[in-house]
C-alpha cells in the first residue's frame, strides 16, 4: 500500500506533463501552419477595403457615391455596393491614412474572432469538462485558419463586425428577452443586407418583439443615412440594390450561392430565374422550419446557424468571406458528438459519424474554394463532375448541413 500511494502521484504527474506537452505541440503546429494558409490571400492586398476608402474619398469630394468604379482583372468593374449607412460608418476612417485603416480593421477582425469563438466554445467546454484555455486557443487558431476568415482579413472586409452584432443578439439578448433584443440584427442589416435573413428567422421563431425592434433599428439607421445623403440613398434603394452586376460576375467560383451554382452550369447564358426562385423557396422553407424546431428545443445556436446557411444559399451573391456559418456548425457537430451515448453501439456510431462530419467540414473550409485554385478570368464552367464539386463546394456543403446538422438537447438555462 505505501508503495502504491507513493507511485500514484508520480504517475499522475507524468500524465499531466505528457498532456501539457501534447497541448503545446498542438498549438505550435497550428500556429506554424497559419502563415502558409494566408500566403495565397496576400495577393488580395486589402482590395475591398481600398475600394471602400477610395469610394468614401470620392464621395467626400462631392461626387455621387455609387458612381465610383474600379477595374478588376477577374470581375471586370467593381463599385461601392453597400447601403448608404455603411458609407456613413466608413466616413470617419477617411480621416486616417490607409495603413492605419488597414491596421484598425485587421485588429478589430482579430478581436471579433477571439470574442465570438469564446462565445461558441465556452458552453461546450463547461458542459463536457474540457480544458477551457486549451480548447479556446485551438478553436481560435482553427477559426483563423478557415478560408472565410482569411478572405475577410486579406480583403479588408467588415464581416466579423456583422457576426459580432448577430451573435450578441441571438445568443444572449434575444433568448434572455432583453429590451434591446433585435438591435444587433437591425444594425447588421442596415450595414449589409445579408443579415436581414435573421429578421425572418425571428419571425419564424415567433420572437415578435425582437423582430419588430430589429426592423425598426434597420429602418432608423437607413433613414438616418437618407437624411444625410438623400440622393445616394434614393439611388441605392431604387436602382443599385437590384443591379447584381455591380458586385461582379455571378458565375465566378467565389460566389457560393444557389444562383452562383446555376450560373456556372448555364454560363454564358443567364440562369433560369424561375428554377432559382423555386430552389430558394424550398431551401428557405425547409431551413427555417428546422431552425424553428431547434429554437423550440432550446438550441439557439443550431437555429441561427441553419439560418445563416440558408442566407448564404438564397442570396444571389454569396462570396466565400460571407459564409462564417460553417464555424458554428462545426461547434454544434462536435458538441453533439460528445453528448452521444458511448455505452451503446448506436451511440458510438452516432459519435463517430458526427465527428467525421465535423472533421470533414473543417478540412473543407480550411482548404476552401478559391484560396488554392487560380480560376482566372474565363467563364467558370462546370463541364465535368469534378469541376462541379470543386466549384460548388460550399453550396453543396451548406445543403448537406441543412439536412444533417443535429438539434442538441441542452439543459435548461439557470
């Protein structure tokens, strides 16, 4: 007995040291791989941010905001396409040098990645007793490795600001029925129209007050911009909003929406609009039905993740940096896998299947659609099955996740 009692702590200490070494090696390996993943994106040279700032400078000089145009080797001509409220937000940055603006946007995106990843991972680590710091560090590094994050940073996009607003609203304010629930979604919608799908989600899940607050917030921000820039606002909402050619070619591989998929099948002809609208109706109805079921089960994260995937599919233009929603999908898959009953054969099969889907999804979104492919400026045809799979990877993955993403059984909130 005395020998066992002396040896046991030594074994425990060795195990702890080995575990620590493995964790350090894991973190260092991920941190070492990151720079290589960012190399292809360096060619973007903060292109989108430069367009924003040049358009704002053009606007500040007294020119019509939506007349600004910049040539692009892939897309032809690129314009400022965001709502006028976004231009108001960008206006103060015009007082800074471009290098300072790039630094600020990059730092805010990095901060947004850390904050939102903590929001997603902390409940999982708490429920399963996982090492919090290690899990968070690994998760943050993996999120930085994902193509949507890389493209957001290297293009100088504002996507993480929108994600912060949406997640703060739908993970905290709305479930807790706070007075300001809906404000985040409303502001995000006024900045960039894509988050408007979450107002539809609030309606589908019968959070009437939050939906009304979100709608009122978006309307108030839009009216504020109209008061400051009435002509540009009128022009945007009556004309430029509907001109999808202003943001680039719809058949370009970076457009990972249903419309993009159809465009690549039928290029150079325009996609069949009736077929596209029929697919949109099916995806919207099915996806929001599943999202509403998830919310009724108490699984807010799955509900909003399904909604984000629906938004990416039904939007005419969904660039790769728009599709953040694969990241919470992986969190849901891993959490559901850890919840699976390991004491039964069925539970083990479910656990392995969910983990396989999580690992496969992570691998796909890290490799990405366009980062390591040079699709050039030619029409993005999908003449072979392999071309079809490669050029529509995110569309197909989104459709699959709409079907297989599990609804978790979570304990009631305390």
